[in-house]
């Protein structure tokens, strides 16, 4: 492996123009393909295998011309203080607004609140529901504009009008200024780390090219593979972070080899053979973690994981080819200013912050280990109170009309009106479907926790009915979840008595079902990812205990990060500091996202840091000295890489959507805990206590596993260049 990568690095350095032009041609080609490709519609969030999705599918089959996931707008009318919506002028304004909304393009229907009895008991609030034939993403600008004009006219009549639902809702986005902030902070960190504009700019340049290739590929292949711009959100985030990190490690090793007196081309080859080997295996662990998201069984999550895995693979390819090529253009510019002036460098000097910290830990391994485990353990305690759900309008800022509509409905009708349950009754084959539906309505209405049920609506064939049940509690409350389970658990007796079947769906039930599905998939996903990664790390480190230690350290950091997310977003500790206005359950997909992404990044730091220790141990250092050597050469770069990751992720904390804030915060603190607590403190403490046992592997297992020269042992035979060798000799030099 090391020899092969050494040859690639030297070839890319020597043939820098063809390599650079090749990557630019790839970027141009996929960019052209993306520009010519038809826009891929967002398929939404289909969740196969859960009851809510089955009910949605049944509604689409039995109610022709209507989509179960069609857009909707809930117009909430609030009368001026001291008045009622039933007053003559207010009623006329509301009826006019509803009739105009019903005439809008793509509208399936609009329900008059006075006919549907959708007026609060005190008469202060009323609501009308406008349903559309298409999903929110497919609404035309004309349709949205007409609804907005209708709302504005009602407001001019003196009413307070807010709009809930999906028709006018702005979709959360992770991009733009957030990524720009992350890149800016990364540039500052790189400049401080390397002391060279070229060395700081090179990783940023290659990372941007990698993200460009990845996103253009996603858009170009979108129609064929079912990918969309939404699918690429995770790919952009990880492609940028990993692309910068991988390039940083190659450039850092190049500078180190130059400090040892190697010629530029030779240093590029050695950097690709040693640091490049770590990049390959670190990238593999990230790809494994992301591809493993398919275990959950959610198509959207599978596509996001595979797209992000592809972006990481492209980052690895660029680090191994384009980075050495660019080093060929700027062989001296990437060195520090002092190195360019004096011809000497202090890269990896005998005494630096990394080596001093390692010696500190080696002298006190037990206290450092106990403090690390105890600190992360305390931060992980909130995980015991984890509540999964999907933040809705209640989590949006009060500046949005969706949040104000939510609050107005909760005040006028009770919190359950914001999350009604949809009951789909399949009466096909029943002797009297209408009588059976009426019986089911009565039974559900009598269920403890149900405030009211609506009149059933039948399909044209008369064999399927839909009605709503309003809970007494809000959509994200635990009591609502218990109510859904109660209705479903009592379903057997109801179906036996009526002879027809029914299912519970709606946004609230869908969120409950998705949370349960994710929770059930979490342990299998952890098992698959951790097992594959442990086997891969055994190949890299030729050790049993080091991979196990890496996996256990990851579990500590991810649990501490998840506990921190719960403390802030569920309990509200310090929530106002990052602009979180409303606490609630943790996003259903957050634990899976956190486990998958953080596991890959944690293994990055493990491979980069411990591979250098393994290299020193193989080359003759004692176990303790190998730890010091690894920190002397890698600690500063690992810290810089972690700071870059944190900068990229922290940029998303400033997003307006609570969901994006949660992802950015969770990933940022996870990197903080894993890089600075686990890898910088727990890892050296454990290795100090294990000594030589850390690198032990049974002989039978050592013979069974293939040997991969990640330490670069074979590169000792890579012929050094003479200071005055000719260009022809330079071309003939090879790694053997």
C-alpha cells in the first residue's frame, strides 16, 4: 500500500500539469452534466414498513386525484380584541377569504370554518384548511402568491391571519453563509498552523474542487439515481470537512519530509506513501459508517449516506493525486517563512506542545484516564431521558407565521389541534361500511385522551373513509404517543366488532412511527459499523486492543455529544445562547446522524494519530516513546483538523431552523469531545497503561490477516535523491 501510494504521489508531483488539468476537466464535465440534467423532484420522506406510510399509500389508492402527502395550508383567523369571528363583518371577511383560496390553482378544496364548526368556544379564533393536489415542493409561484394575497386582504379587513401547514412554509437549508463562515474560520486555523498562505490555501482549494465535483455529480446523476439537491446536504458538509482534513495531513507530512532533507518530489512521494495510507483507511472508515446508514431502511437516509460516502471517496482521491500535483507547483511556497529563509524547519521538533502533553499524560495515566471517562460519563447522563420526535412549527422562531399560527390554534382550541391523528378505515368487503365507520368513530371518540373526532369523509366508491381525532395533548408530548399506542392496541377488539380494519396516520403518527423505527435500528447499525471498523483497524494497526479502545472511546464521545444535545435542545440548558426559542424532543434521525458521521470522523483522528505511533513502534521506539513521537508529529495537525471540523459544523448553529442548529451543534461538540478528550487524553493514557500489550495480536490472527504497510516500512528502500541529481535521474527514481 505505502509503496503504491508513494509511486502515485511522485507521479502526480512529476506530471502535475496533466493531473491538475484532468481534475479541472472532470469538474467541467460533471458541471456541464449538472447544468443540462433535468431537475430532480424531491421525493419527500417515504418511510416503508411503518403503519403511517401504509395508511398514506392506501389513501392515495382509494382517493383518486388527491395525494396523501399533498400540500396544505391552515388559515388561522383571530378576531380583534373584544370581538368574535362570528360577528357579521368578521364572518364575511373569513368566508370571502376561504372562497378565494378555494379558487386558487392546484387547490383540491377549502373548508369553511363555520360549516365545519372550526370555531373556538370563546369565538375568538377560527381556522380553515386548504388542501392541494400536489406536494409543497411542486406548488407554483402563482398558487403561493394567490394564497398570500388572500391572506393579506383578510388582514386588511381587521383580522389577525396566520398561515400554518406546508404550503407557505420555508424549508430549512444548510448552506450559503454557514459554509462561508466555516471556510473562513478554517482558513484562519490553517494559516496559524502552517504559517504559509500557500499551505493554508492549498487544502481549501482542493476541498472546494472536491465538493464541486461531488455536488455536480449528484445533480448530473439525480434523475437516474433519484438524487436531489437535498440529498447533497450531508455530502457538502462532510466533503468540505474531510477534504480539508485529508489535504492538511498530506501537506503536513510533506513539510516534515522536507525538514529531514528530502528533495521536493521525494518528499511528496513519502507523504503520499505514509500520510496517504492513513488517509485511505480513514476514508474507508467514513465510507463504511455512511454506507451503513442503509441499515436503517429509510430511503432518504440511504441516499444521503451513499451520496456523502461518494463525496468522501472523491476527497480521498483528490488528496492522493491533486494535492501532490499542487505541491509540485509550489514546492517551497508551502513551507513556513522561516524554512524558506533558512532552509531549515522545526517540523516535528524534539520538544513541542504535542510531545510535552504526551509526556504529561504518560507520567499520570490513571488520573487522566479517570478524569476523561468521568467527564464524558457525566455529559452522557441526559441520554437516559432521550425523547425522539420531529420538531414542527412549535420549534420555529416566533417571527414566522407558522409559529404564530401554531400558538393561536393552541390558545384557541387546545394543543392537540396542532397534531390531529388521521384515521383511515378500509371498509372494502364490509356489508355496511358506513355503519362500521360510525362505530369506529364512536369508539375512538370515547378513548381517554381524545377531545373530538371529525365527520368521516368517504371516497367515491364508498369503501374507504377518513376522519380526524384531536388529542388533548400537543403533537410532541409523551401523552400523544401513548394515545396512538392505545388506539392501536385496542384495534383488534374494534375490528372484530365492526368487521373492518383501520390504521392511524397523519404527521403526528408518522413522527412517532419514524422515531420508533430509528430507535429499533440504532443498535443493529452500531453493531454493523463498529464490527466492520474494528476489523479494518486490526488490518491497519496489527493489534486487538487498539481497535477495541478506539471503538469504546468513540462510544463515550458520541454519548457525551448526544447528552449535550438533549441538555440544550430538550431540557433548554443554555438554549437561548444559540437562539433556540422552543425546546422539545430530539429530531428522530439525530442519533443515527450523530453515530454515523462522528464514528467516521473519530476513526479519522484515531488513524492519523495512532498510525504515527505504530510507525514509530515498528521502527524501534519503546511503547512510551512511540506515543511521544506520535504526538510530536501529529498532535498539532490533529488539533488543527478538529478545529476545522468544528468551524465547519459550528457555522450551521447560526441557521434559523432548529433542526439545522441541532445537527451543527451536535457534530461540533462531538468533534470537540472526541478529538480533545478521547484522542488527546484517553488514548495516550490507555496506551501508557497497556505498554507493549497495546500492539499484541495472536499469531494465528496475524498470519490470517493480510499485511498492509501503512507504517511505510517499505519506503525505507525508496531511493533518496542526491542533491545534484539531474532531471532525468529525477524522472527515473521509483519507490521499490
